[in-house]
C-alpha cells in the first residue's frame, strides 16, 4: 500500500503521521525563533552554537538511556507525556524569555530536547503496531515526508510570524503544537512492550540494548555503516556555505538555494519510496552510495546549478537511508528492544554529525571546500563498500522477502 493510501485508510497511522508532522513543524519554528533571539540579545555566534549544541548534540549522548523508556512503558503514554513535557518547557521559556539569563534558557532547551529524544524512539517503535508488515516501507516514507515537510516549513513560517507575534508568540505556537500532537496521540491504540522477566536498572537495560547491537551482525553492519557515513558526510552543511561563496562566487541567495537542495531531494526521495521496489539491504546501500556520491560530485561542481543538482540527488539518497534503516530495524529487532535500538542508533548518529561538523571545520581551514567535499564523498563510498561486505556476512535472514 502506498504512503498516501496508508494515511487515508489507516486512521491510527494517520494520527501518528499528523502528530509527528505537527511536532516537527513546531520544533523548527521555535528553533528559528530562539536562534534569532539569542543572536540579537548576545551578538555572539558562540551563544548560537551553544544553543544548537544543547538542543541536539548533548541529548543525543543519552540515546541508549532515552530508548529504555520506550521499552519499559506503554508507547502511547510515553509519546503523550513527552509531548506534554515539551509543551510545558517551551511555554516556560516563552513566558520568561525576557528575564531568564542565557544559561537558564539553554538548560530549559536541553530538557526539552531530552524529552524529544524520548519521543523519537517511541514513535519509531510504535509503527509496526499500527500498519501491516508489508506496509512498513510506505509508512516510514510517509513519516519521513511529513517530518521533513514540517522542518522545511518551519523557517518560512517563522519569517512570517516573527514580525507579527515576536519571539514569545512564536514559542507559544510551538507549545500549542505539542499539545495538539498529544491530543492526536491519545486516540492511538495501546501498544505495550513485553515486560522484562526480572526487574533491572535503566543502565542495565541500556547496556542490554547496546550488547544486542554488537552481538547481532545485521544491526552491527547497519549501525556502523550509518554512523560512519554520517561522520564522513555531515560536513556538507558547513562546507556548502564556503563552496558557494569562496569557490563558486555566489551570494547569500545562492547559499540558501544550495542548502534547500537536499531538502527538496528528501521530498522527492520519500515520494519515490512510497512504493519501494528494492530489497531493503540494496536500498540501504543505494542510499549510502547516492548520498556520498552527491558530496563527491559537489566537490567537482563548476557552477551553483550543478551543485544544486547533485545535492538534490544526495537528498534522495538520504531518504533511502532513512526508510531502509527504520524498516530493517522494525522487522529484525524484537519488540521489547525496539526503543533501545532506535535510541542508541540515532543518538550515535547525532554524535557523529556533531563530530563531523567539528572535523569538517578543521578540514576546511586546512584545505579547501572542494577538497572537503571530495574527501567526504570518497570516505562515504568506502564505507558503503565495507557495509556491503558486512551485510553479506551477516547471519540470518535480512528483512522480508526481497521487493523487486
């Protein structure tokens, strides 16, 4: 069943899809508002960098622990409580933003992000309970389309709303989006994971999840490949600015155009994957290869238009990576471990992206934007080859029957 038909014909999945799309839209909206506020009030790029750091990188380190919560409690309740906590924290920030010192704002943003990192593995783990196994690829493609749509529309809405409502008003809209999401999630069917045989600590549960990844050849291949590809290619967000201005001699509008190219490619990729035609391991490797080749070819781009084309193609590869990874995990991991596996994997991916930003910045300073892109893409393609070998050696049956 295609993604659009799933949304229309499966009411529980439609509610999850709508809730996640609204939540991501609000996240993107408030992030822009907070960045603008911090930049205007401090005048320091470091303060904005700290905002991004506490909002993504630091909570990602807790991925193995936040995933435990999804495995310990009923998934619907976990998601609702997470959304309500985020609504409350954003409302507190909004009401006190003019009097709170920056460290307090950053602490509240970090807490909100932790709540979001609890929501994410639960929202991925619940999908198999809402749709048939054969519809998982289409469901994951639909969710990717909706969440990326929310993230893309957020900055545009922020640009329209900030002059009318100021930062506080925009943040309160984000709080309302979390409340609306929680209300939609309340109508999902209960999805309770299997209880552990013996009571254990959260830390022990987290370690159990990590051990399962290490001990399972398929998960180990997927996890190491995904993390390594992101570590190689995460540099592109930083390098695109310098490539556009210093190498291709484009202006600010050209920078915005190239940064939007991947988002457009993601939309196209999720639309194409609404009716997947490849076996999942092949789709995963294709995603690794296409996303890496996009950066490699960007290093050889002679004009902004050429760079736009290959970056848009790179977005298609990223969509394939996302759908294949989520579906392979949902099909091959026992339900009681899904939250921990998703939390650990995507937490590690977030850390890899942050390290790529740092390493990429150093590489840019030492070499050039073209060299950085060529190195990133080459590294990603080598990781793709290594992952292909690892997948061939993985024990057991991979995913479902190949889709041709």
